C-alpha cells in the first residue's frame, strides 16, 4: 500500500494549521515527535504540536499520526470477512483548539484515511479488478465541530453554514 501522497498532504495540512494559529496567537506550539518501533503491535510515527497559555488560545493541539498493523482487529472486519487478517495503514490529523474568549467556539476536527489489502492468493485479482493494484479498501473521512462555549443563535447558525459549505463535495468512501 502506498500512502505517501496522503502522508505528505496531512503533514502539510498540520503545518498550515499550526503556522496560521501561531501567527494569530503570537505563541509557539511545542513539538513532540514519536515513533512506534517494529515489533510493537502498531508501528509508525507521529507529531504532536501543542500550545498552552497563548494570547488567543488557552490550550490547543494539532496531531499527526501514521501507523501500520499486521492485521485488522476482528471488530473491523465483521462486515468485510475478505479483509480478516489483512495488514492495514491508518493516517490522520486531529486538532482541538480551546480559545480564551468564552463566546468563541472550541474547535474539534479530524481527517483520516484507512487502507487495507487482503493477503493470499485472492488478493491480486480482486484488488486489481476492483480498486487498482495496491488496496482493496480505502476509507477517507473526517469530522469537524464548533460547539460554542456560551451559545449565541446567530453565531451557531453562521458556523453551521460555513462548515456545510466547506465540506460540500467532500465524501467518505468505502468499497
């Protein structure tokens, strides 16, 4: 499975979000990179970027992760038995921003991708015929929420319309 383009996009997204928030806030996000070594249940890496006690943000974090596993857990393959025991990769960016102003909403958002391919003799024909050479299943998705601290109806209506407009045309796919 090649997830290089998705990884590059998500790392760029994380950097754009953090750079913009640093410009607006004036503070700096602390960096904490992590790695899960081969031999652990999940392997991979990630980057956690956090800010505390900023001018605009009381606390915030924007995290990237990219993990791989030897096999999907049984709960993930209940409705896709052909993927039982399949290796997988999962990538994503998640963020939570808590502003100081109680009338500005806390922001929660994540975007993610999961890719899995079956093992064994059935993999080649099924995968090439249905999804190209590298994966039987690819799911892209995400979610955003702007729950207000102290609600004002006009602001809530405006936020919902902005979220709807920004996600028009975005789809979550699975096959």
